[in-house]
C-alpha cells in the first residue's frame, strides 16, 4: 500500500501455500534453515544490508500488545466468558490475550493449546511443569505454524498468567479442522484449529482448573491450509478397511 519493501524470513520447510501468498502480496522472501538460530542470523544480515526494521513475530512488545486486542473483542461480545483457549508456540498471542483478559476479568482462565507432534514432548507444557523454558528439538506436526520457542518477554507472562496447557495430537487437530469446515464453513489451517482441538479433547477435563468452565472462547487463527502437505491426506481420510480377501 505504501510501497515499503517487506523482507520476509521463512524456513525452507514453509508450506508452498504460504510461500505463494507472500509472493502474491509483494513480500520479498528469504529462506533459511528451520532453526531459531538460522532465522535470527539471516534477519540480522538483512537488517545490516538493507537498513530494514526488524518486526519479530511474537517476542516483541508492540506485537504482544496488538494481539491483546483479541481479548478485548471477546470480552466485549461475551463478558461472561469463563475461559479463553489460544494456540501457543512462541507465546506472543497468548501473552497479549492473557494480560488484557485478566486486567479486565481477573478470574477468567487462559488456556494454552499446544500440539505434541510425532517426535517430542510439547515445550510449553514442559516449561510450565519445570518452571523454566526447556530446550526441545523441532517437532514434526501438521500444525507447522506452532514451532516457535518461548522468548524472554513471553515466557514470564505464560508462566504467571496462563492457567493450563492442553496438549493435543494430530488426529485431534484434524478432527477439529473437519468440524470447523463441515459445521462452521470456515477454512482454518491446522495451527489455527489447535484451540478447538484442545477444547474438545478429553485432556480438557484432566485439568481441575477447567472443569467448571462452561462459557469458553476459542481463537481460530490462520487460513493457510496446504492440501498438498506431506501426510495431510493420510490423516484426513479415514483408515482404509481391509477387504474380505485381505482379512483372510
């Protein structure tokens, strides 16, 4: 709109649908290895060579404050909410929401929804249990937008303001996506469906602090659904039933 160049740093594993969207919007893409260290190094290099201003995706005060307005909208529309469920990764959105929601309604429960992936334990849940940020390897999950790491600004807020973490698996995420599409007629990517997956998960009732919550707001964020993603249809389609001959 203003003709200002935007340099977007993304991991080389970014789904093609997101790459295509950034290009269509005029962003200049720069690819790096899928690690926090590689991203930070490339961002620093681009700042030095272009003079661009870095806008971190989550561990940044103005971004956290902006995302906190989500809580204002929720409580303006439904003041009686008992809980808010937010997908979590680097913690920017849930930090903003928790700070704003609890400033307005101290008794509201703020719940982090986190994918567990197929190859490691969820780092936000582990951090809450340990009381400090536990370094974890990159997870293998269809919720590819939730692979950040808690920052020095977001972790204290998550530690002190988030009441519970509900961890969901791949099948629960897909079931939530299916419900959103079939009943709500909305397109939501796996990362955005994690909140609903948590609210519907049997794990919800395991958290004593959530058992009395009846009016629950769920954040649905992100519509970058990549139908060509590796393994997506294996999860989406029901398991193939063996034929009579195969059973014998």
